[in-house]
C-alpha cells in the first residue's frame, strides 16, 4: 500500500519536475530550470533508482516524441541530473536508454541535440564501463558523426563526450575507433570556430597522454597525425593576423602527441616546430597579452624536448618570461605584521595574478634544470627577480615554485663556476643566502622550510666553489 502511494507520488512529482524543466527561455545563455535540476539531483540521491527509473522509463518516450522541443530538452536534462543517484537501476535499462539517446542525437532542434550530448557525456562517466563496453557500436559512431555537425556548441560538447567514452572504454574497443577519432578531430580543428579548435587540440593532447599508458601500438597514429598538426600550425602562423593562442594550443598539442606517441621520432619534429615558432610575426610577447602565458608554456614544452638545442630561442623567450613573472605591477610585500601580510599592487593582486607568478617560477625552474650551466647569462636577473617572492605569504604555490626554481638556479651557478663560465658574484650568492635565512624565520610551512634549507646548502656550496676559483 505504502509503495503504491509512493509510486503515485513519484508519478506526479516527476511530471512536475519535467514541467519545471520545460519552462525555459529561448535564449540558451540564460540558466533556466536551475531549481528543478537541483531538486532532481537531490531526489535521485535520496530515493535511489529503482522506483525513479521506472517512472522515467514510462514518461521519457512520450516527452522525447513531443512536438514541443522544450519537453524533449527537459526529458534529457532530467535523465542527466538523476544519473549519478540511479546508476544500478539505469544499468538494468541500458538498451532502452541508449536507443532513446542516440535517436535524440538526430533531433531537429539544436538545443535538444546539445542536451542529448550533455546527457550522454554524464552517462558515459556514471555508467562506466558497462555503457562503453556493451553499446560502443551504437554510441561512438554517433558521436563521431555529431562532431562533424556544423554547430559550434554541439561540436564542443560532443567532443568532450567522445573523450569521456575513450577514458573509460577498454583498450580493445579504443583500438577500433582510434584512427577515426584522430581523423574526425583533425577535421574539426580545420573547420571549427576558435573555441571548438582549442577544445579539439586539448583533447588530442589528453588522448596522447592517455595512450602513453596503454599497450596500444601508436606509432602509425603518430606518423598520420603529426604532419597534419605541423601543417595546421604553419598555416596559422603564415596568416596576416595569426591567432596567438591557437598557435600556442597547437604547439602544446604537438608536444603531447610527440611525447606520448612519438617513440623517439619527435626530436626532429620538435626542432621544426621551434623554427616555425621563431619565424612567425606573433612570436613577440607582451606580459599583458592574454596569449603570452600559453605561448610561454609552449616554449617551455619545446625546451623540455630539445634541451640545449633550444638555446637559439633564449633571447626571444627569456625577456617576456621575466616580464610575465614580474607581472604588470610590482608586488610590494609588507612583513611588519606577519598575521596580516598584504600584497599590494596598483591594480590589485588577484588569485589569477599569483597563479601566473607560480607558473612563471615553474617555467624558470625548467629552464635552469634543462640548460644547467648554459643558463648562466640569466642567473643574476632571475635570482634578483625571485627573491621578493619568498615573502608572498598567502600564496604557498608561489613560494614553493620560487624555492624550487632557486634551488635549480644555484645548481646552474655551481656548474657554471666549475666550468669557468662568467656567472654570479659572491656578493649575489650572499644576498640569496641571507634572503633564504630571513624567509625561513617567517615561514610557517615545514615542507617549504626543508626546501629552503636545501637551497641554502646549495648556495653555501656555490660560494665555496666560487672562492676557490677566485
């Protein structure tokens, strides 16, 4: 009796939620039905799936056949919101769910098509690996076809759904579709808008990293996709007004493809990419340019591949990297009251600014680590730039990256002194050691204190070596 009453209650409640989800604006940028989405999610978590999915299976076909696109859209979003709380019940009804979902991929309304892909993206994670293993023949070809659909919003969410599929399917299934995905993704990169291109390049890079840890033979894929990506980068660079962020994304994608799939072949390709990057008009970087961070990361990736062969690029890369680390306004650290330390700038120091500083310090670490004694022309400038960052109290990552970079910098200094290359003076090393000692007195984090001690030992060792040489 109680169960019958609950079923009747759920029948009415689900119908109300679907009605609320259907009550939306035509403008897709407006977030409508937010309360209904939240309540649907909570309801599935509280009740579980057995009763709720039964009601859904009864109501969903009618909603998906309705002439009103808003009702079709509502049904798909309701499925997406309850999926996490109804996993076991949904797995018992996979065939019906997949059939309805794949049919919705071909809906005439773009909002419904997009909702179908959002729902599939969620289901591929929540119902893994059953959904991928049992219904890959229906799902993945439909995703590949949808990736070519001429609508940026649909291409974007479909590409991410395909990525979710590849993350959780078995290697045997992945092998079936791998070449087709690379081919489709490259088509999207050539023809999509900027957002779609960036996402496709990102996912290709992520996929290469995923494949690196599998037993799949990927050299043929590398030979297929690498020339295409280099051609795309060259074509973008040669434009009168190249998109600098897209060039950076292409370079990073090439790096991940090369290190993930290259099997020893990537070094020559990396040199070719480096030469292309040096030649294009957008190579000059300004700290305030939003694309500069992405370009600097791309240069750092190339450095990690090429080591000392990267030296010809240093004059191009180091000035903007130092400027990027310094940011557009100088950080003034007030340590008079360590409980209320502030970082003040003319424009305000936000989290993003400090994250960029941490990223720049990490990149400087990479340069000192890869180039070793050949980094000597930059040791003095970099050291003086980094020292104030030791006192940025409320951003641990900046201090941590600074200490790591300082340690590598001192190692570079020792090697340079041993090989009799013009390097730092004893006076600078004394300034560094004093700054580390001061920072240790103010540092609350034990891990960072230990790293500072290691850097201090490196500094003292460098001073001893320099005095012997002198």
